[in-house]
């Protein structure tokens, strides 16, 4: 068959149909115009028209039908069931449709009209489907039961069907549907996706009242109020609500509504409904993660502090007496370092379970503050005796060894006790005093509880004063960096410098790092200060480089708090990019506490830093809870031997043996070794003899301020 566009005349045989050309009645046409016949109308109609005889053969087709089918009239009339090879019919769902199920054939067989049937027709000569909407009317002669003709009209709805299918697919993919409340007809209309969101069959009758029944009482009232405001005040709304479908499956949906206006009058409300269950579940999970400790699942530091704040506010109005127990696991870090983090995590989980069992039956919250520190918040302690008894039960619970894979670990507990308002009138005071009481329990031999006493607050006065001043130190430009040169032991040239934090307060004067660094970590201020230190050190390296002084490395100390904050990577990347620092130039010195505090997260951060190119070193190696496990698992570049061991060289044999062993171990692992705190020529000679990489200490240079360091570099460059 040929395409209709190839025809010179869309109708090869004019007037060949078995239909008479009846004239329009006289007087119906305008004066001077030719009279219009049914044939003219037949040819002019934009819809396709087919006429079938009693045998189902097509006896006539108008030009619109030929255009839609892309065939000449003779080709259309030649279509027979037995000749229609390659043609295919499908229903709206894509299932095969028999020829006898077409509207014309159904009207012929039943003698009744068939309206609005949609089907797909594959046209083999065009290699494509066209979607058709068709209706058929049978014509019967008087006294006959079977039609002698059937007239079928049809339209090409391919574009409309495509848009409808795309709309339906979009609804499904976005899990969003449309709705309309028509107040003039008192009717509610849903798209198919809205039915699916409510586990209902599309097209089922639904009223406004029935739709509201899918929501709980509070949600139903919220939705009713929003619809009322839309109808009466013309206000749109957006709500996120839980809903229960016909199958009682709970979903979260986002409902958006806007008033429908006609002549400035609201006649209804329409909008969308979107399934947001996945997002809501993810938000709830994230919220639980943010408010819960990763290892134990207990409320975390922030959550407990918020609960304590509420408990104190409630106490003032209800007369309750909150109390706080501050629990520290004695020697936990030693076990965590030597047995590994998996054992440490299991121990923390069991420790949390023991504390929870002790607190069961009380109006309390058990939380993990940080590391091996837990708290129990009693919202209303009946008496000091009850609080003391709970503390003693916790201490007793930890006297039983922990068992992991048939190995026993002994971890005791030190507990500090405070009560409101005697030990403090606000959250910060209570926590600080509870921590001070816990520290006193540890000082007195551990494995015990200790109520807070006023004399314990003396040390807290200085701590509070330092922390208060420290919060303003960065903004008041009171912080600065000193730089201690690092020298190669092979030839004595300067290879780098360590940035050391210094603080001169306008009220307290010069404050040693040993006095304020711990407070900065406890308060969390070290995170902001640490980011400033990284940025300043990178800026200073760039200034030295631009002045012609090329140092291999600039080293910065990193606190465990910076790792836990999750901002270290961002701070390092920003400083490197701002000052165009080669990443391998920056060395981050990590304390062993940073390595054991939150192992999985820390390992991910270390790996990201290494991918960035930054060098990683363990600071004060051997002084804390050292573990060879670090050297095996972490992407380290070097070790700094603690000055506590260096001081014993060459007079203390044990220190000499330890330092020699560290150097050999590092050498076998291809790690650099820096000896810090070298103050004598004998110490320098010892490390040179044992082939350590570098050294720093007062023997060659004290920490220097920015100007002094610049002159020192210039002088050293002249000597070399």
C-alpha cells in the first residue's frame, strides 16, 4: 500500500459508496450559493467516518479517515480481516484486541450504538501505532432486526494519549497525584495516583468526608482547617501529614492546596498529594542518628543537655529535685587501645546495658556524653540517699568482669553525684560539678562514687573563667602562633616547622597551652580555634615561600574534638586552596586520644586526608595508650617520639631502649621519626646514630614568633 501523501486524489472512486447523496432541504442555503448535500458534509468533517455494510466490509471512507489511516479510499475499502496482515489492534492496556471487538463490528453484531472506545492501531506501512477514539451507530431499516449499515466516527488521539501516558508515568515516578474539590457540584475528584496512595481502586466513588477518614484526629482537624481557610479566605496551604490507606498502611504525604476562583469567587479547592514516606523515614532516621550515640544507641551529649535544661525548668514550677550522675569507665582507653576498637565498642555497649539496668524503674535518662563517659539524669530524685544508692549500684555493677570471646576485661566505674539546686543552679554548673566530683572519685582510687563538695569548685572557678575568656579570644585577636623549627638529623638543615598555639589574654595575661588547651577541648571551642590555626599556618608557609624560604613541611596539632566535629576536612581543604599550599606540605599531628575516640569515623577522615595528599603523624608516640594496631591500620607518614622518653637519654637505659625500638619499628614500616624535646648534644647524637629522620627542641631552636622565625630562616639559609 502507498502512503496517502503520495496520492494525487484522496478519493479514487467518487460517489462509489452505497449511500445516497440526499440534498439539504430547499431554502436552507444562502441565496446564490449551491445547495449543500450530505456528501459535502461527509467529505468536510474533520473526524474520520467509515461506513460498513451488513457483512462488515468498508464501503465508504471520508477524506479525514483516509488521512488518519494514511491510505487512499480504495485501500481503506480493500481492508478485509483476511487481508489485514501486519496490522495489529490493542486495547488501552496494550493487550491484543480482536477485529470483532472494534466498535463497528460490535454495533453490527448487537444492533446497538457503541460510544467512546479507545484502541491502538498498528499501521504496518508507517511502522507505527496510532491511538484511535471511536464510536459507532447502526442503521436499521423498518422491520429489520439486523443493521444494514454501520457508521463509525473516529479521531486520532495519539498525541493526547502520549501526553496522558506521560502524565500518568510522571505521577507514578514522582509519587504525586492531583485532586479537586468542586463545591458547586459537591464532588471530589482524584487522579489515579491519589487512589493508589490511599490503596483504593482508581475511579472508586470518594467523598470529602471519606477522604478525611484516612487521617488521624489531629491531622484531620489540621486538614479541615486548611480547607476552610482556602474556601473562606482564599489562602493556599501546604501540609505534611501521616495517612492510613484502605490497607491500613501508614504513609506520609505532602498535601498542597489552592483555592479555585471564578469571577473572583471561590468555587472549590484543588491541589496535589505526594508520597513523601521515604523522605520522612530518612529524616526520622537522621534525627535519631543526630540525637543518639552511634555505638550504644543512647541519647548523646546534646540530647542529654537539652533534657537537663527541661528538667531544671520543670523543677522550678513543679518542685521536683533533679540529680545527675557522671560516670567514667576506669582504664577503658587502655583496653580499647590494646584489644582493639571492636572489643572497645562491645564493652561500651555492655556498659550502657549495665547502667540502664541499674536505672530501670526510675524516672531517668541514660546517655553517653563522650568517649567512655556516661550520665544518668534523674528528673526527680526523692532523696540524696536514693541517688547515692543508685550510684553505688552502678559502681557494683562494674565490679563484674566483661567477657568477650572467652577473655575477661576488668573495667570499673568512677561516679560523680550532683543534685539541683544544691550543687548548681544551671545546666553548665551541674555538669561541671558532676565532672569535678567524678574526677575526685578517680583521684581517690577509682571504683567508687563521690558526691560534689564545695571545695571541688575551686578548680572549676579557674576553668569557668578560662573558658569564658577563651570564647572571646579568637574574636579579640588574642591568639597567635609560634613556630618551632624541625631539623634533619642527617645534615642539620631546616625541613619544616611546627605551629604552636599561644594565648595572651587582656585580663589573665599570658596563659600556657597546658592550662587552656584542655578547656578548649572540653568546651568545644577548639574546633573553631583549630580551623583558624590550620588557616594561619598555611598562610605563614605561603609568606615564607614567597620570601624565598622553602620549607618541606608545616605541622599543625589536631584535637580529637576537631575529628568528632566533622569539620576538619572542610577546614583543611579551604586553607590549602586559599593559600595555594601543596597538600603534602601540610602535616597534621594527631594525639592518640584522637585515634581511639571514634575509630570508624576517624579512619574515614584519615583516608580522605590521605587522598587529599596531607601527611599524618602520631604526636607524643608512646606517652598515651599506644597500640601497634594504629601503625598497621592507619595511613600514617610518621611518628613523633614523646619528649618524656627523650629526656631520659642517654642516662636511662629503658628510655634509650624504647626510643631505639621506636626508630627501628618506624624504619621497617617506612615511617619518618621525629624526636621532640631534644635539649642536649648527647640526645641529638643518639638519634643521629640510630638514623631517626628529624628532631626539634631547645638544643637548636626555641619556638619563635613570626618575625623571629623569618630572621632565623634567613640566617639558616646563609649558613647552608
